[in-house]
C-alpha cells in the first residue's frame, strides 16, 4: 500500500509539473507565401514556438491556421507570453486588436510588441496603462492609413475611367481559361495547391477566397495539363 501511494504521489507531481509548463510564442504573419517573414524572426531561438501565418491581416487571428494553435494554447492555459513584431500582426482593425489585447491581459498572458517596444503587463504583474493608449493610437493610425489608400485607389480608377484608360472587364463577358489562371489570385491558389499540405478550406481562409474559386482553379489547371499532354 505504501509503494502504491508513493508512486501515485510522483505521478500526480509530474502531472502538475506538466500542466504548469508555460510557453513563450513568437507569432509572425506575412500576406502571401512569396513574402519573407525573416525581419520578424530576430532572436527566434529564444522562444518555445515560432508560428508563421501566410494570409491577409483581415482574417481574424484565431481563424488563421497558426492563429488557431495560439487559441488552443490560450484555452489550455499553456501560453505565458505572445511576442509580435507589431500590432498589425494580430489584426488589421482597431476593434479586433484591442479585443485580443484586452482578453489576454485579463487572462494574465503577456503580449510583447517589438516595434515599437511595449507590452500589456509589466514585470511586476501590473497592467501597463501607457501601452494600452499606445496600442489604440497605433491601431487607429493603421486603419486610417488603409482607408486613405483605398480612397486614392478609387480616385485613380475614376480618373482612368474618365480618360478611357481603365481596363476592367465588361459586364457579361468572361475570362478565358489562360487569363483566369494567370491572374495573381489564381497563381497564389496554385502555389498552395501544389504544396499539397493545405486543404481547400485553409487556402480559402489564407487568401480570402471562396472554396468554389479554389475548386475552379484546381479543375481548370488540371484541364490545361491534360490538354497539353494530349497534344
């Protein structure tokens, strides 16, 4: 009986030790698979995990392939610190960024931003009020800059239309197979399909396209290959 109790005590201690393990995670994001995240990966050996998403920042963090792994760590209580290069890595609009920042702060999980350098919780465990103000300002500025870019794009299109230079496709016309597959969006889909490690749903979320579009690109690319093989 003594031996059984002693073994049980050791097992429980190991179980408690396992559950007390807290991870420090470096999270990076770039918009496309062609972009290089190296500038966000300085001193990457200091972290337990380095997770990189290749997707648009408009996709909510926890709906991204690697972002969903962060959510699992949060829910299991194993995430101690989340390190990011800048606030736009976890969201593109102010509401999403502040929501994640507030949630992790309430859970006692540290968020450390490198550029500029600030964090939500100080070394003594107190909440850094200045960082909350800074984050709000940076997020608002980023969102404002994005809206300005859109306005300039629309103004450019309007001017080109007035000059008869805008080359948009006319209503009722269709792309040829080659022109459709040569589009940047189709080429990006093909890059992920050719890797063979991404599902249609994952590609859809990463590139912000419908699964129908992914299926169409796959089907048309196969048709082109088959026709070229038969020539």
